[in-house]
């Protein structure tokens, strides 16, 4: 009888071992110029485009090896970070066609627009401007890098030119890469505390409902914390209007307490949107999963201490 009573007590002690009752943490992005961080980013996406009675499915799996180097930044941010795509590889499947690519090897045959869209950033560096709460304030250089890689093939894309411009804009990239950085609380937080953020990181258009999301601190460990974020959006009004119709997002991330960056992260997004094609208005449904894993890092260079002069000899 005594042993059976001890079991739940022992289990409760195990659950509370990660964080003392009432413990709080002050989570901030803390980076030093010269610091280098490496991540592997894997994106799995299933996209279905329905136009009238016809539907087409596109599948892709993209793995990117990323090198992030802190260029500038004060203690409270923001931080300017150069993000280099050292290697991009993946698989594309569309209407029975199967394409594989790896920028670490020699290209086979003439590239097509779809493959170039995925590999445009290979061996290129774009700039991220990251705030102390994990908010991605800007992305610079994405649009120019993709457009330069596409070259004359940009005219062969199936989407209208204005939609292509919008999809490769620096603003679009800001929403895409915000998913790598969870929004942190404004002050100290304990397990169970929640705070508001926004799905996609961008304010809604005038007259539309805000894409609100809620982040929650679910675990505190000696070296790391776990944050879970959930959000949903349903557009009200005309279902035939262009743009996002619905969105559901879940994000789970383990962050280092020392620098506020992810050790591991998983983001799942389900969206439905109306997109214009040359043949008419299509319903595009997307199910995407993105994982991020920290691989290695290099501490910022430390200033060398000046050599000490030998002690002067004393006269007897």
C-alpha cells in the first residue's frame, strides 16, 4: 500500500524536476557580432490547385544547410545577420513528373523554372534583421537574388508577373523566415504563461480580422525552454476574393536560454487561398511542415589579451 502511494509522488517529482515551482525566465535573443550558427532546415509541402473541375497536386521536399553569421547588433538588438544557403537539395513531384536536385553536385541538363525557384539562393547570402524578442523586422536581398537566378526563365512561370513579384518580395520572405524564430514574451515568464503574437508575422489588410496566435511557455530546463504557438484565421465575407481564406498554424520550439535561438523547431501550416492564374481564379490548398535543427555554432572571436611584460629585475 505504501509503495503504491509513493508512485504518484515520485512521478510528480519527475515532472517538476525541469523547473522549480514558480521559476521564471527572461527570454531574449542575445547575440554577439562574429557569432556563427548552423542549422538544417527541412520543408515538406503538399499543394493542391483546383481550377474548375480540374485539380493538380504538387509535392516538394527541400533541405537547406544554413549558416547564420551575426554582423552587427547591440545588447538589446536588433541584430543584422547574414544567412547563407550553403547547400540546397530536394525532390519535386508534379503531375507524374519527378525531379531531384542537389546544389552540391554538378547540374544535369538545363534547369527549369520550378527547380530554379528552389535553388535560387544556393551559395548566396541574404540579410535578416532580428529583434530581441525574435521578431524578424526585415529581410534584405531575397528578391534580387531569386530574380537574378531566374533570369529570362521568369517569363516562363505559369503565374502572372505581378504575382511572381509578390511571391519573391523581401516582405514575403520576411513572413517565410519568421517561422524560424518564435516570438518571445515581453518580460519574465513562468511555465504556463501565454502571450499574443500573430500568424505569419504581418498585420492584416484593412477591414480583415487579425491573424491572432497564442504562444505558451510549456517547459523550463536548466539550459533550454520549450515554447508552443497555435493560431488560426478564417476570412469573413466574399469567399471568391483574392488572398488567404483560412490558416491553421502550430509551432513547437526548444530554445537555448543563453541566446534565445532554436535548438530544434517544428512548424506545421495548413492554408487555403484564392490565387489568380492565367486561366482564371484557383483555390490553392497547402499543407506544409518545416523542421529546424541546430547543427553547430562558433562563438564570436574573443579579443586577445596583451602579453604581460616580465617582471623587472630588482637590485640587491
